């Protein structure tokens, strides 16, 4: 009986209210790159066992960061740990820009056979990489009509982890994970000229977590109000239905509620809102719109993806915004609809808690599946402020003049590189015993 209790898993409990900000337990930065001084984390995701954070960086690297809970906890009231690149335990360089990645559903450091992830790298086959040493375990190739390697923009495993779904332009490629090589192509539109189906780059795929369910949602980057479709694995390329009523913008992320698998959330490009639908009812209109702008009320003006997350209990939704704030929403009181109901009015939901977290865009947040811990990763491309104040016809608007008169008698211009204002990863403690640090 004691052994059973030792291996029993308890869902983390988050203490979130509008009167108390969380306590920052650690602040770390990506490993510096001498060839890419402007490096920052684009997207990061927890390993399913919560032991390590895998980060996709701007300089085409994967970097691993251990969870602060696995390095010893801090006593209440102690200052946060501010660590530099020593916190990055492993770095795996990639030959081209990284488009997407996803952990194997049952990945854990305690089982080397499952400790792996899938990566999509431009002009390369889809890679199954070992998370221990970065070696290639298997590859899955997608080839277009000109025999070029196609890297998908979205990746998703089905619930059993047996099949891998890869979204790219006008199609989804399905692979048997146990059989590397070529897969089965599902065309999301009949032809290039057709207006039917789900057209454009399939930028997001998410499976419903309902027991025994074979449904999944796919979204495209086409700026349309109906650019999300629901599919059934058994029906192949024929969509079950289309989801309407969203913003006229490309979809960047889809996510089902873990404990309410009928609730679908969607984020879109250049939008500071997250839409939700109840797929059991009429999906012509969303049931809720979550406003992530915070007190600034300024929408996103860049094409950077802002990745949100829902905790494993389905209670809390967290998202960052372009001004460096994190907004957390309570999902406990979402309306319940039946198949015959239609949402009378879409409700705009304000965050339960919104706080200043970074000095730059918060591109990715994520709840730890085993402890009340939230990570946030910041960084985006900014050109030098003095360049913005120059006129367009100025000789030094956003370019640096390099004088080589002494060597070759000539001058040439080099465009200045963008820099991040805050390239860091922070960990926030939402446990009930966490104390508010006065320096936050």
C-alpha cells in the first residue's frame, strides 16, 4: 500500500487570485552563441514528466533547461535564482531554421526508450531525435511534386502515440511512428484552384483528449473566419465540420481542454485574443473570447507567435503578450451547451491575474504537469532605437556604414541586426505556500 502511494500522481493545485502576484523562483538565459549574439527563445515546451524544458532558439538550436523543482526548492522569502547559460544542460545545433517540434507523448528521462522528440527543420525530413544525446533515431520524409524536401509547419501525435500528423501547404501527412520513411497524404483541399476545403498552410493540429476519441482540429494560415476544421482519423481527408466565427487571421495554435475535451481554444496571428468553441453545439460562433491585452489595451502588431497553455486540470489558461505581461484566466465557469444550443452572445473574458513578467514579448508560456510552476520565455526582434528616428532618405537610417578607405579605398553598408530587449526564461511558483518577493 505504501509503494502504491509513493507512485501515485496528484494533480498540481494553483493558487491564483487578482491580489497576489506569483513568486519568481528562477531566471535563466539561453546559452550564448558567439556567432549569434542576438539569440533568444522562440518556443519552449515541458517534457511530459515535467523534469526538463526544451527550448527552440532563434539561432537554430535546441536547448534543454532542467526544472527548478528538480534542482532543489527554495525556502519561502528567499530571492530568486538568476542563472546564466550554465542552466542549459544540452545544446543540439540544427542545419536550418526550426519550424516546429513536439515531445513524444510518454517521454520521460527515467525511460530512455521514450525520451525523444520530433523536430521539423526547413528543407530536411522530419526527425525523431533522442533527447539524451541528440542522435537521429528515425526520419520521415515529405516530398513535393518537384522532389524537394518539405518541412511541416505543425506536428501532432494521436492519442495512442502510434501516428504522427504533419501539416504543410494544403495537406496533412500521416506517418506510422514505428515505420520511418514515407507516409500517407491527406489533401485538405481538392485542388489548388478549388475554394473548398481547408486551404493554405496547415499551421496548427490538436487532438481531442477524450477517451477513445479520434477527432482532431486543424487550422490554416489563410486569413478567414472559417479556417479551422475538425477531422476524424477514420474518415481520412473528409472534414467532419468547419469552425466559424473566429478572427479574420491565420491560426497559430489550437488546444483542447484536457478535462473538457469538447472545448477548443485557438490563437491567431497578430491577435491579442484567444477564442473558444464548444464543438458539441453550433460552432458558427465562439462561446468565449479571452482578452490577453491586459491594462495596456494595445493589440499585437508583429507576426510573432504567442503560445498559450492550459494546465493539466483544465482550470487555468495562461498567455503572454507583446508588452511583456502574462494573463491567466479561470476556465471553471465556462458555459455548457448541448448539440441543439447556439451561443446567444459571445462573452469577452478578462484575466483573473495579469502581471508584468518581462521587458519584451512573451512568446511562450507553459504549466508544469507535476507541480504548480509556470515558465515564461521572452524575446523578439527589435532594431536599434536610433535607427527608427532616422528618416528614410538618411544615409544611416537602419544601416551601418563600414569604412575601409585605408585598406581598399571603398565603403559598404551592412544592415544592422535586430536585438532582443529581454531574452530570458522565468519560472513562477503558484503554490499556496509561495511568498510574494518584494523585488517583483
